[in-house]
C-alpha cells in the first residue's frame, strides 16, 4: 500500500546508489506529484513481498495486534477477543491524490483500498441474565472501499558532521465502506444460535469496525514509519535532497 510511496519519497530525486527498479523524480519537476505516483505504480509488485537489499519488509499480509470488544450492561454483556489477525489486500491501494511539500518534508496522500480480506482467531463470551454462552473459532471477513488519509512529516537529525532525514510517526485515518464478517463454531456450533448470531453481527458490523479501525490505523502507521526510517537512515539528507 503506502509503503511503495514511502520508498519513493524516502529515496527521492537522487540518481546515485538508487536501484534500477526505482524511478527517480526530480524535485524541481513541476509535475513531481504525478511522477511519484507513476513511480509507485512501477514499484508496487516488489513491495508485496518486500525488498531485502533495502531491509524493507513486505506488506502482504499485514499483521494486527489483539482486538478486544466489550458491549452491554452487566445483565446482557458481550465480550470478545480477536487474535492472530492477518489482513490481505493493502497492496491494491489506489492513489486518488498526492500533495507534496519538499521544502517542509511533508506528503499528504488520499488513498482508496478497494477490498481488504482478513482472518484470525476469536473467543466470545455472552452473558444474558442467568444464561451464559461461549464460543471460540475462526473469524473471517472483508472490508470494501476503505478511504485512507495518510500524513507524512519529516525532520533533520544531526549525526556527526552529516544530517539525516527522520520521519515522525505517520498519521493514518480510515473511513469504512461495506463490510462482512463470519465466525465459525459460535457457541460450540449451535445450529440455531450460530447462524442467528452471525446475522446480528453483520447487521451491526459498525460496532466491530469501531474496534478494529484504530488497530488497523495504528498498525499501518507503525509499519510505514519504520519502513521509511530504515531507508532514510542509510542516506544523508544531502544525498536524498541534493
């Protein structure tokens, strides 16, 4: 996803020591934003699995941390925990808009993620008055038409006699379109409660999305920040921005 553009921006506008598969953009190009977008499209295939020679990890699949959900009063409380979540589809991003300010080391992206598929493991506990229902199993789902705004800002750091570019933590904001979620083995495979609960979950999927969106935003931001800083730490500021 954004990692492609991170690489282009982190190694911009320099011919020396730049791998041949990276299309270089000139900082004085009046159409530099368009050049970066074109470069991203050319580099996209390599970013899926990563670029070992640059110590850049792949973006497929994206691993998320634990997602916890707790809803309802004490007499009708639902708690759920989702682990080992893997997200596939980030590399199919579409860049709808890019605004760069090379003097301020700032880059603002507007992206569209047409489809994200995920899978993981869940554990659920439902307490309704004196009735307690539990379940654990696999969770799968998909999100469609995710809009994603990403802000990248950098600053200079002194190391000896040289200056290096370091990116501040990225800011990622997601807005969700359609979604579908499916849980296996709900309440020990109960043939009535299982399908009924899946229907209720999908009818109220925004509750789950409220919990997973911040985790996804944080995971994307941490990954892209780490990738960018690994790359920029290998080159001085003068080498990156002659």
